[in-house]
């Protein structure tokens, strides 16, 4: 094609983003689009796992990461074959500014009209750019959407350039063979001699060729992939350092931390907290205050990492005092009973109804906000578990017994695992979590067709404002992360636990179902703000309000409480929605 025609071909082409989202596929789960669903071109990026991509009748094994360009009218199915495959989908439309149809040579199609796969290791910047594109697009603001389109155009350019460079007709050389294998198996123990045997060459030849093309040796390349994926998980997940180490191929957390520091200059935990003050004193304090709960094994037994340091478990504690009801829930779920626990209430303090029967032999230790410290002293526990709220009492509590301090909003699943380590109930904790994941996965599948085209919001009326919660909120995580329910676009890009909006702006959320966290039980009646919210939402024909107790949905944060919340979600969205649908059919 003459140069001036090529110039016109591209200069008249415009890219317009249509949508974008991300998700995670667990083992054997699939992401499927048929011909009727691919109504525009799309980019599919996947990192952190391996699996199979079936596109237009052809099956391709994909490694630890890949990028795929899919044209309108194509079909594909992505199947995960690893523990966790993180994917990003961006749909877009390519059109001519002039409306003129370019005549392309018969021997070659325009790259934007071809479905193709780039199965080499994704540039880490691509993933970050894709996430930035989606975040800007979700904001729905003119300038941000303009920037999202500009970033997308640059990303498509880089993808096409890599695709074009690979169209010379030569087969992949030994470097690409080995690099592709490493990308799919970097979590495993890899040896240089085995990689050389795979490529059919000697060790020295492989090292020399790899160094020439990749600017680093094969084993350094393995470490690079491991660290790139570790940095992504540190940035985007709540997984502990030990869990991340295991996921990227290190059984020893200490060795992983040393390797990570060698690449990034700081240990993993410091990397995760890189926004806190870097002065020595402030940084040390902030590091502990922001420390996520975790554990690791030592020759003497498990070591629990918490906000105040580390607690080696030499023997399981027998008398545990908990200063947050959620911890009592955790212990009861493991078949144990705390020696003492705080309760709830103001005029009359009591244990929550949903776990009261299991706490008949448990001493009442005041409330979460105002623990009864003399009662704690009298109890003589051998371990105290509290949250950062109890920092003012630390000196007195530490004089009574060893203290574990966790963030109150720490993942309940993480805390349950740690309580399993602490009490010698590791297998029981794993079973509870497995049952929960199985239950939410099945319920998610049942809800998908019921909620097709609908979204679910979690809101709480306050004084003159409405709090709209996101997946970062611990109950919002149950809705959006565990059950995979569709969040309104209004909150899809929330980096905080919630947005605060006026009651008049509530229609902008545009949800089909609203779980309204009602303060009625705590306040002894419905507030004026909550009344306005109910009237406004009831005025819509296609909106459903599910009023739930705010204290229960926010405070019941253990296995029993969380499963109770899932029960209410199932009742409201599955049983209730099926009933409404049947009623509508009868009326019709």
C-alpha cells in the first residue's frame, strides 16, 4: 500500500471506548462471549494465572499473561486452569472520521479487523494503563472520558506494533519458546538445565541468547515475572505477604521478602504502604498501624502478625477475652467459647441475639466502645484480642495478658484463618471458608439470570446525607466481591468504602435493588432523612427497597453474622425476585 494511503488509513480512524471492567476467574471458571454478545471490538488482558482461550473454534493454551484483540462478531471462551486468573475487558468502536470506506489490499487485513492473541508476557504498564482507563471511564466526566480514549488509543497502538513485528513468518526462536514456558510455569521450581533441554540447546547458548534479547538471564526472567505479579497483588488485593509469596512460587516468606527487596528496594509490606510518611519514627509507627493481619510458620510454631508486633503461638490459649463481638463469633464458629466478651447496647448491655445462645458461659466485659477493664482483670485471661479503637487501654491491657490488636475492618476471612492458627483449629477454619466460598459461588450463579441488566446498591441514610457503600466496605464486599452482584456505575470505581451524597442526588445511583441500612432499631424509629429516602425510592416503578438492620449488617462481622447476611440477600433477591416475577406474570 502506498505511504499516502497508509497515512490516510490511520489518520482518519477514530477510537471510541464503550465500556470496561475487570474480574477474577477461579479454577475451571469461564468467561464466555458468543457472536451475539461481541457487538464491538474488544481488548482482553489476563495476568496472574494460566488457562485456555477458545476463539472462533480454535483453542490456545495461554500462559501467565496475554493480550487478545477480538473483533465484532467473533466468539471466545476464557477458562482458568490456575488458582486465580485476573482479567480486564475493554470494548471500543473504531470508525472513520470521514465516513469513507478504505479499500485494503487482499493479501492483508487492517489490524483492527483481525482477532489475534499476543501470548508473550504482558508489559506491566499495560495492566496499569488498562486499570487507569477503566477508572477514568467509570467517573463519567467529559475530560476523564476523553483521557480514557486517548490512553486506549495508545494501548491499541502498542498492541498492534507488537502484532505487526511478529508477522514476519519466522518461527519463534529458542528465547521465545523458553520465555513462553516460563510465563506459564513461573510459580514452579524451574532449573536452567531443564529450560535448555526444552529449547533443545546448551545451557550457555540459552543464557547468551536470552541475555542478548531480554537483557537478563533466564532465571532472572523468572524472578522478574514473580516480582511483577507479587507487586500487582500487593497493590490490588488484601492477601497477606505469606499468601502472595506462596502464589508466586516461594514457600519461604522470609526468602521472598529478601528477593522482593532486591528488586524494588523495599520489603513487600513497605511497598504496600509506600504512601505513608518516610521519616524513620513516623514510618515505623505507620507501618505497625497499617499492618495487615497475617501469619507465618517458624520452627517453634505459627507466628501471628498484628498491629502491635508478632505473637508466637507456643501453645493454644485457653482463656481468651475479646473486646469486639466479631471475635466471639469467630471463636464460636471454630467450636470454642471465649472466656469473656464485650456486648452491645446502651441502657442494657447484652450479647447479640444471633450468637447469644453460644455465650452462656462467657463473662460480659462491657461494650466495644467502653470495655469494663476491672472485669477483664478479674477474668484473668491468658490472651486478649482487641482493635485499634482500644489503643488508649493498651498499657493496662498489656499488664493483664498478651494482646493481639487487629484493624476492626480487617477481612473476616483473614481473621478466621489466624484464629485457626492460634487455637489449633486450622482445618476447621479452612472448612468454614470452603463452605462459604462454595455457597456464595452457587448463589452467584443462581442470581446472575435473575439480576441480568439490574444493579444492587448498599445505602445508609445519615443526617441530611446518604452513604452509598462500595466493594471496599466490608459488607459491600459480600455483595460485590463474594457474590459478584452488579454494582451501580456510580460506585464501581470507589477507592473508599463509600460515597456521601445528598438525598436529592440519590436517583443518580440508578440501582434496581437498594439494601437500605436502617437505623430504626438503634434510634427507636425512622429518621427524617431515612423517611425521605424511602419515599423517593418507593416512587420508582422498577426499584425495590430491602430494609435491613444497620447494626446487624455492620457489626455482625464473623462467619455466623456474614452467613446470616447472605441469607437475607438470598431471601430478598432470589426468593423475593422470583415471587415478584410470578406475580407480574399473573397480573399480565
